[in-house]
């Protein structure tokens, strides 16, 4: 009985205490609404009563509150020190339609929501002190043209400055920002979670064009693209990312087209920095010779798991770092730059993500979804939100390719060929056939979908597939029933005769190419093909397969082209030496006669 009373007393006390706690602890949180338009002059209580003051709404929000921002361009202020300052416990979302909408209607690509530093503000965004990835979030924005050109902390992080701040930053693009250090983002004693973001065309004079991680900053970076970022000074490092005494974890990211004036075009790490890189691509970054165009590791430990990077030629190091590598791929990932709308672009300032081209080394080569890397799971979507995997395995990099699997059937031959990966909606180049053909046969073409399909594609040509497809090797007879020989420089024809009737004749092929009828005569008997000399001269010396195609079948032949014989020269027969000396003897006799006549004439003139 005493025990029951004690339990009830404890329960009652807890109930009273819970009732006394502030209501915001249990509240789902308020939502504040922001619009760029003139109508955004309200108090932010609804889309109809939205405010245009983004900083004001962030300040007004409390723990567990959200700020929803409609498409438009928002400026922190006209002074260099003005910035959008996040608030601990508040989540800020962009990408809503210009007139507002629900959270499910967000589209940060179609509804560009821009936080713009107009090349004035030192930091476009500043992280909240003591923010954590769970309680504070910036999601769905373009952060552009900040200019950290002041002094002290104002030289760091033109796009975003985090000091003792670790928010989640998701679905954002950092572009065209400048700083002395950390053009796109600067982290100091900060470990934000950065996911599904693009860092492009950002500049740092001293280091970390895309991102600089400094002093115990261990961010988690997932599904991000670092493209076209620059560390410009001759002593600057890390065009894409610079790590100093920090240990970032980077998963399913792509670093390409970043540059540095000193070391580490893609990434530079120093002062015991020990990054872990998994399912990540470093390709086509640049640095001075011997300075790690892709990665430069100065001391510390570099861990690579299922990454694409040319360690043999594009990685350099100093101070004896430890290199831990597993399943590193050193061949071309065939990156294709796309803009925000998924269109091909050649303008580096528009690069948003890199697709994977045909035969990319990154396709299906990554760690599996859910596999843990430093207690972080490989994601089940890519930067665009596309589910992983789409093929047999997870693709390395920020892009998961939609592909059709092309399987090759030897159709009675021998051997196997590795299936091909055909990007959806893109022309796919059919490979050379490596099967061993059946006895007496030679490979001719690929049949699409079935061995007897009328749709064919020759090796080396392209075909756009509509789904997973099997293609079949098609062979022709290698032993010819017909043979003709022709020598270059002659005017004769090269003749073949098919058993098919002339009325059934369709066309003739040489080297698997249809020959224009102007280059041959087709006459009856049954079908006689006479190739003309002007065509035969265009063929190389050697053997050429000939196919005479009729409605009733194909007659196979071989045409041999022989080189023109060398020009003939007169060479005396053995024992016929007189011919060699006749002309010189006649020349000497003529010369002697001329001299003798000249002397007689001279003597005659003296006697006169």
C-alpha cells in the first residue's frame, strides 16, 4: 500500500511540473511568411499578410518555428556588415512559389529564392552561435555575390560564415561569392551538415574557393557539387575545398573544374587535417605541376573509399601523410556539366551538377545505400532527389544516372561481353564485337532486340535505346564463293557474278558500306557486277569483303587490291657488258676528233 502511494505521489508531482513548463516546448512551432513583393508589408502571419523583412521574421521566430520564403531576391542591407543571421532553433525554407504555397509545393530550382550580397555584404548569411544540425536549418536558397573584403572576421566566408555554428544547409547553391578565405562557405570550430548543395564560381584569394574548414571543423558534406571555384593567389590552396586542422566527411560529391594558384585544385588539407572521402569524384581540377591537381595532402591522414581520382598522376603530398584507399578508380568518369534545369552547358558559371556519360567509371561503382562512413549513412537519393540506386549499384558522385542496361548475346558464337550502360534518351555507341564468331563466319552487325530483328546498328555507330535491351551479334560467311583481283594503276574492271537474277538485285556493299551505283555496272548473267577503276583506286591495298544483296539472298565475295608494280628499268644481261661502255667510248672518240680538227685548222692558219 505504501508503495502505491509513493508511485501516485511521484506521478502527481511530475504532472504538475509538466503543466508549469513553457508551452513552446510542446508547441509544433509557428510559421512566418516572407514575400519580396510590395504586398509583403504585413506581420508575416500568413502568405496573405506576408512580410518582406526576412531578417525581421527570423528574429521574431522562436524555438521550433519556421520561416517560409517565396521566390524572389532578398538583400541583407546596404552596409558591408549587414547579413542574414540565422537563429538557433529556427528553420528557414526557400523555394516557395512567388505567391506562396505549402511545404510540399516547394521547388527551389523552379522558384529561385536568392539571398544576394550585391558585392557589398561581407557575409550574405551568418550561422547562429551554438546552432546544431537538428535544430537550425537553411534550405532551398541561392546565396550569391557576397564579398568578404573587410578586416578581422569580415575576410572570411563571402557566401556563408559559420563560427561556433553547425546548422544544416540543404538544397542551396553558393555562386559568385568572394572572400580572402572561404569564398562560398567558411567554417571555424563548426561542423554543419551540408547536403544537396552546389558550390560554383566562388573565389578565395588565399584559400578554399568553394569551402574552407578551419580549427576543428568537421562538417558532413553529402551529395554536393564543387565546380569552377578558384583559389587565386600564387600561395593560395584548395580551389574546391581547403581543410586546416579539420576532418570533414565527404560522401557522394563531385569536384571538377576547380583551380588553385598553389596546391590542391580539388582539395587541399594541412595541419593534421584528415578528411574521409567516400563515393566521391575528383576529376579535371587544376593546379601547378606537382601540386595535386585533384588532391594535395600535407600530413594527417587521407581516407578514400570507392572514389574516382587519378592517384597516379593527379595526387601529391607532403610531410608523409597516411593514405588509406579502398576501391579507388583511376579512369575517366565521363562528366557532363548540366545547368539547374538539367540542360547541357559550356558556361562554367552555370554548372550545377555533372551527369555521367556513356562508359563512365563511376556508374554502379559506389558503396551501397545505408553503408556507414564515419557513422554517416550513404544516402538513398542523389543531389536532385533521384532514388539510389538506378542500376546494379550506387553511382559515385552527386548524380545517379538513369541508364538502360545493354546486354550482348553471342548468337551462336563464343565468349561474353560486359553489359553496356546507355544513358536514358541519349545516343549510345555500339562497341566492337569481341565474341569468337562461329566457324566459317565473321561478325557483320548488331541486331536490336532479337537475333532476327530488321533493326540493326553497326559497331561504332549510335542507337538510342528505350529500355533495357539485348543486342545480338549477326554474322556473315567468311569463306567466299567469289574472288576478284585488281591492280592499282590499271583501267580494267573487277567482276563478280551472283547466282541471283538481275531482277532481284538490290545493292552491293564493299567493306560493309553500300556502293553508289555510279561506281559499277550491273548486268544480267545472272547478276554481273563490274566495279569501275575510279572506284577501285579509292580502296586500300589488301582484302575487302563484297556483298551482292538481292531479294533472294546475299552472295559473298572477296576483292583483293594489289599495289601498282614498280616502274621497269633496263638492266643488262650477264655477259652483255658492251652496252655499258658504248656511249662513253663514242663520247671520247668524238672529243678526240674535235681536238684533232682544231689543231689542223690552227696549223693551216700559221702556214698562210
